[in-house]
C-alpha cells in the first residue's frame, strides 16, 4: 500500500509539473505577442478581435502556472486543500 501511495504522489507531481510548464509556455507566448506583434500582424490585422488574444493567453497561462505550482506543493506535502484547489 505504501508503494502505491508513493507512486501516486510522484505521478501527481509530474502531472502538475507538466501543467506548470504549459502555463509558463502560454505566458511566454502571450508576452511575446503582446510585446512584438509583428510576427502576428497578418492575423491581428485581419481580425481585430484576436488582438486581445495575447492578454487571454497571459491570463490562462498565469492561472495554469499557479494551479500547477499549488498542485506540485500539494502533491509533495500530501496537502488535501492544495490539491483540491
């Protein structure tokens, strides 16, 4: 039983690290699009609604990073409240 709990603990940690990494990547892309939209000029010029996409990427990326970080802490400390967040 103890080996199974340890395995589940580390699987939760790895999954949350992946969520944190994905959130960090989204934040990076969002900052890149917000600061230097020249690479995306064709898309943004054609559809002005997509200009808000950079801020949406930032918001989603920050939320995922925060959830991934809390999940990592919760998995390592076996904290139920952190994992429920």
